[in-house]
C-alpha cells in the first residue's frame, strides 16, 4: 500500500488534524540457526524488504487508539488509572504488552496516541510479523514520548512483551534483526553476548525464495514453549553431573560432549541438545561459506539443519518437509524450514534464471499433494529500523 493511501486511511479513521509520523520495522527470514537463540547460541537471520508501518499522531485523550488495516480491526488501550495487565487474547496484546513492560516512570510519560498499522509481512507465516509490529510501535513510543530507550532496551522491551504478556517464550532473534538488519548482509548474532557481526552475503547468482506453507499447527498445544522447557530440563540435568556442574547453557557444549550427553540424558532431551550443539556449528560454517559465495556447501548445511529440526528437534510438519524434499529432488543448492516451525515458511536458495519456474513447479506440486495454495516470494537482505532512522 502506498504511503499516500495510508495517510488517507489515517485521516478517514482519526480525522484531519495534522500529519502523522511514520515508523517502520521489517520482518525477517532466518537463514540458519533455529531454536538456538533461547539457548545462548548463534543465529544468522536477515531483515527482509517487507515492513510493518505505524502511522502515529498525538491525541488529547488518555488513550492509545489502534487500527490495523490488514485485520480491519481497531482497539483501544486506556492509559490513565493504571495499565491493565489483562490480556485480551488478540493482536492488540502485542502493544498492550509493550506498554505493560515499560517501567513506571516511562509508562507515566505516555499520553494519547492514534496509531494506524499496516503490515506487508504476511501475518502468521513465520516471518516475524509480530516482531515487526512490536518494533515499529515501540520505536514510535520511544521517539514520540522521548523515552530514551537504547537499541537493546527497545529490543528487550518487545521480547518481554511477547514473553511476559502474550505468553510466547520466544528468544531475541526476531526483534534484534528487525532493528539491526542491513542491506546485502546477514546478521551473525551471538545471543549469549547479545552482540552481532555483519556477514556480507555473496549469493553467487542465486536468489532467496520463501515459500510459505500457509498452514499453522501451533494450536496443537504450545509446542514452542514446550521445546524451550525441554532445553531447560536438559541443562538442569546436565548441571547435576560432576562433569558439567559449571555448564551455563546448552550452547557451551561442544560436539565432543555429545557422547556424554547421550549417556546421561533421556533420549528426547539428548536429541534436543544435539540439535542445539550441531546447529551452532552449522551457523558458524554457513556464515563463512555464504560470505565466500560457496553456495553449494552452504546449501548442504541448510538441508542438514532441516533434517535436524525434523528428526531431533521435532518442530517440522509434513507441509514443510514436502517443500524441502521438493528442493532436494529439483537439485537446488539448499532449502530448510525457517522460524519456529509447526507450519510457516521454508527458505530456498535458487539459481537466478530458474527461480520463477522453480516457484511455479513447487506451488503446483504442493497444491497437488495437500490441496492448498502455497505463497512464494523472493526476499533480499534489507535494512532494519536502525538504518531507517540513522
Ligand atoms: C521464533 C522465535 C525466535 C526463535 C525462532 C526459532 O521465530 O520468535 O526467537 O526462537 O522461533 O529459531
């Protein structure tokens, strides 16, 4: 949607009383390093060229008014008389959660604001539309009310909103890359140190294609939170042994420790641990290979990551597996599920020139197998919030 259209919509909903300010934050695709961020591990995401925009303007009421163009739905968050800690169970909780997570002094600095939201990031596709929404709104609040939040505080605020308020015990990757993403580069994030380094991507005449399964199996119990708990259980059991009493996270283990892990932990927990340890190794190697344009070798790591997520971490599903198997059969360099799993999207490394045909054939095969349309789009590593505002 063009900016002029968005502004018209803003006036239609909130009236003509001055120009709104615009804030935007991108979604992300994780190239490799899945379910490692909450284990103090490594991840290699890119910010993508799809953003969520927040158009905002101060209002004289003690209320934050919200409207989402995509959901055609409004909401209100009253500010006076204490912020409610009650979830409403809908998308406005992401914003309620941000406000709730602010400390008292900063919360008191807020006053009425009208917000219009539009997301280009497909909602529910595993490309972090929620992080893009949170980061756009948090940065609007930070600037409009001069809250003085530093980048990492902003990132953690949004992560907290998800963890403490919405109830999704996610790691830091999505908000972090939405802030620090940069054109043509991936971000190698060390989540233990909350630091990153930029990796210049040499895709050697390949494109990055996302194919969204358009299915979500997350309703089948909160399996994401369950995986996180399993990792905590694994860590606690390992720390009870003399050998690993000082272990601070699963990412501190090396591949040489895996024999001991296998003989110490129940099978499922040993599998989860092995995934984390080996995935961290894959991230390091993939970052080096992608910087050198060694796409074939990097792609093999994508396939290996997918197998591990399917067999050891058990967060894949038939739809994701089908698309990755399709990639294998077609002989493209690499593909894997991306994001939390249980539905959502896959990322494929496709040679330029073949990409449209590949996408068409993948879509047809998927439709024939599941009777569902997959959504495909090309993504390129793009700027995050930091680059928009600097
Ligand atoms: C979701 C979470 C991230 C990360 C991934 C899995 O996207 O928001 O923090 O844990 O799943 O890698």
